[in-house]
């Protein structure tokens, strides 16, 4: 059974191993083609049984990734946290995506009830779709809403990834009201610079975001995906959205309001 989070057709971060398909070679006799076919099938089955992927010949745990990447991430980020008056790692994190400018901002706080501080921002290297929420599987849209970090994938096809809990309760409620099914899933923040429906951050930024989430605890990581920065007085709601878009954007704005704006 393919584990949840590894379905290539449901998101951009599948991690299953593709079958090895023998390519016909002119002049190769039937027996040798049959033997190659059997070998390819055997290797594919062995790889699937081992839970490996083309990207990762071995399987990593989150703890493995911490040992590999945490020292470099700390060197890059600890001073930024100190400049913001925050401990490293913090008590809680909020990752904020602004789709219109392809930027992700990282906010943190020192205690569960402390003030939020802006720590660092990253460019999003690739993000498909347009402004507006995701409605169905295959529409190429990045969802909009307030999400949780549901899963840290140490064996992503795109280096490292964090899975959002899309569709959340709000997404499912709107879909039920409209009779929509097949909403899609497996929406990731990941490395590399290619993506359909996810947020490709580049490998170094993905390491920062993954390690921060692992050290802080994924249950204390919120992810806000907004079409624009609703804290700005001139911010405008995207046109042409579904009837419930106004309620969605009020919810997003309420999540943004406690966060300080950029200087």
C-alpha cells in the first residue's frame, strides 16, 4: 500500500518508485528481451518493498535529517532569531505565503502567549496557478487558507518537504455545500525549483524551514497562504473567486493581523 503523502497523482511530492520499463532494442532476441523484462520487474518490486525512491537510495528519518542539516541551519538562522529577540528554536512558528509576490515570511514567538516577531523571508522559486483558492484535484492551484504542518517528509523527491493539512475543515465544508469532490491533497512546501500546486523553495530554504519545524514541533507550526498581504491598507481582494471567498479572506486577515508587517 502506498503511504499517504506519496501519491504522485494527488500532489507534487509523490515518492513512489516508478516501474522500470524495458525499451525495445532492434535486433535483441525475444529471450533476452524477456530476461530484461523480468529483471526490470524484479528490481522495481525490490525497490518498492524497501520503500526507496530514485532520489533517496536509503530511507531517512527526521532525526537523520536533523543530524545532517541542523548545524548548518543553526549557523544561518540563530543570529537572525537573536536579532529579533527570540530564542532558537522558538516556542511557535508561522510561515506566511504571499502568492502575489511569491514570498514566504517566517514569524516566531518566544512563548505560547508571546508577541510574534518577523525573522526572515524567502523567495518562492516556483508556484503554479493564479490568485484564488484551490477547488479540485488537478487544477494546479496552491490552496489559500490557514493550515497546519501535518507531516515532515524526510524522503521527499524534492529534497525535504512539509505537508499542509489541506483540505482543512473550511475547505471541506465549502466543497460539501457546492457538491465538489476530489479536492486534491499532498500540498507541500519543498525544495528544488519545480512545482505543480506546491511551493518550491530551493533546497537550502527547504532545509531551514524543515529543520525549524522539526525543532519547534510540527504541532506548533501554522502555515498561512494568502493571495496578498491583507495587512496593507491598499490590499485588494482578488476578483472572480467563489461566493465564499470573502469569508475565507476575512479568516486569513484575522490570522495575519497579530503578525508585525515588514519594515
